[in-house]
C-alpha cells in the first residue's frame, strides 16, 4: 500500500495521512508514525520518552550502554 501511494503521486515532506489505520507523516521517502501528546505534563512526557526508547532499542541486548 505504501508503494502505491508514493509511486502514483509526488508526496511532499510533511504530508500527513492515515496509513493502515495509523497517523503517519511523510519524510524523505518514508512514512513515519506520528504520536500525539495529550497534555503538557511531566508524566505524559516521561511516558512518551519511555515508549520511544523501547521502540528505538528493542533490537539490542540489555546492557550497560542501553537506556532503561
């Protein structure tokens, strides 16, 4: 589905679309998932940082240089 979107039309960086039921933003040839922050509180920011850290480091072994 993603290839069909980018093949048929020129997509500009920053274009927002719902792809496979998820909010995404197009940037440099990739559809990147977009996350909303509901409130501007420390707890919500900390939760977002924890979720992003898990996604970034999910493929690495836990150790001294891995956050969390």
